[in-house]
C-alpha cells in the first residue's frame, strides 16, 4: 500500500492498519472508505503477534466489499476471529520483516 501523496516507492511500506484507527489515519482512511478487500486476533495467535488480521465470516463478505456501504457501517466487523476458526503450526524463525517470508510455504524446505 503506497499512499497517494508519496513521491516514488517508500523505503518502508506499511503492512498493518489498526482497527481502532483505520478510519482516521491518512494512510488508510480512503482505502477503508472505498477500497476494502478480502484476503484468503485472537488468543490462538497472540504468542506470535499481538495484533491480528480481521477475518470475516463469509456471511459478511458482500457487505464488506460493497463500495456503497461507508466504512462506519462496517466498523462492527473489525473484531478478532473466533479461536476455533484458526490453527497454528511451527515454521522457520523469522525476523518480523515481511521480505523474509515472501513466498515461503510450510510444506517446502526452508530457504
């Protein structure tokens, strides 16, 4: 995600928006209003990261993706997924840099 006001590609690109501020931060405000998408925090993942991507119930996909529905009308969906929706398994160590795990799949040997 590169903000419209950025000249060229920034050195560090943001990878996380916080649900508490997504509607107000300039970086995410317009995309939250008009360009929401689906990709595919709960206690299960807390040991891995203290923040968690929002995972929507499929029943809410159409509402989330509807460009005519304002961000404020979908803010109630920004909550942790139920613990029983996910499972975890160990993978290689990572240094919290998105570049280090690009393309990594748990069923392939570590690079």
